[in-house]
């Protein structure tokens, strides 16, 4: 069995891996970026199916996310699945699948300041209180309170569910209510189909979720690829023969986006409201660490492809 780790963005960049002759004689390779657990196993711990879209947006912007679960294994499995949710976009924050009270993560977070984003899993509610104290005055993280998984995951969580969970986990020290505005419109028919799959223990649940959000990420990235294509047609290549995207302009990109649009479904009761949601999310992405991480990855892949290094 061959174990290798090609970049997770290869299929969406239109780049193919050419297997070596020796590989053709073996069984299928294992890819290192596969999540460590399937969604069939972990989805029952989510507060609601709508939280898939909330988590997608937070991960997309590399914002801080805290996963509070009952045991370390569930923490690690959920975080692995969340990172996979936005592929091929890398999560640009610090990732700790499971942290304990003595973890250097807390000292590191204090040293680098509260503005550094992170994705961390914890089981001790008092660590949540400690983290929130460290982040006092900074942008609050998205807290994913995992359920015990004994009942089917609801389509939408109760409005008071967050406060109830915070009080249950840490009586007398409730975590402030989360007021996060989301911009992508959830696909209700897709979420309804997930409900049915869970009821029937359908083994295609995990591939369905991964395929849906991979396609959503590709839809989100499409305007950037289109803009860079037009940029390259005028800039061509640098003197060294390498692709050159250093002329990226946020203002020009937003004009291009306004002209050509995006196939991502955005929230809003009118075209103007949907355009505002679109522009807000794309601007936030352009100014996030996610954008620079993805762009660096894109440049590296295209450089390797042009040099014929992929699949070698």
C-alpha cells in the first residue's frame, strides 16, 4: 500500500496526478488529507445540521473556533472533519485537535496576543472560561457545543439552546451569547436529504457532505480564478517564467465580481441584499489569512505543474 500526500487542491485546480508505473500494480493509495472519521460517525454530535454552514463560513475565513465535546476522540474527529469541509482552502489558523489545561497552546496564545486565530478542541468547560478570559476584548470565537449524540441531529437548533448548553457546562459563568451574522444561504433540500440519510443509516452520507461543501468551496473560489485568468492575460509571466499574481487589486477584483457575479447562493430577500452579503463575505476573505494561504498554495501548485513536477 502506498501512502502519499498530494495537495488537497489538485482536482479543483484542474491538475492531475500521473501515477508512477509501480503504483499501477498496487492497490489504491491512501491520501493523508482524508478526515480521520466519517461524517456518519460524527454528525450526530453537531447541535444542528445548519451548523455545517456556520462552521463552513468560520473555517473559510480562518476565524477562531472552539469545539467543546465530552471526550478527546470526538474533539479530534470533528476538527479533522471541519478542516476537510473547506478543502481546497487551507485553514490558516493554529490547529489543536485536543488541548488540556497544561497545553502550551494557552501560553502560546497569550504570548502571540488574542488576535491570532485558532481551531481547538477541549473537553474541560473551565478551559472554555480560561480561553474566553484570554480573548477578552478580541473578536469572540465561534463555540461549537457538541451534543452527546444519543438523538438524531435536528435541522435547526433551538434559539435558547446555546445559553442552555453554556449554563449546563459551566453553571454560574455563562458564555456570552453568540451573535454571528452568516452570509451563505443553506441549501434546505440538501439538509433535508441529510436528515433522511441519517434516519436510514445511509453509508453515502459522508461522501455527500464532503462533495457538497467541496463544490461550494469551488464555487466560492471561481471568481478569484476568473479574475486571475484575466490578470494573467495582460500581465503574462514574470521574467523568470513564473506566474505572477503580485498585481492583485482588491478593488479591481470586487469590480470584476460585481460584473460577473458568483454562483454561491447568498442570503437576502432582494437582489441588493444578496449582493451585499456576497460583497461582505468576499471582502472578508480577501483580508483574511485564508486568502494569502490559498494564494500561496495556488502559486506553488501552478509552478510545479508548469515545471512538470506533479506526479513525479
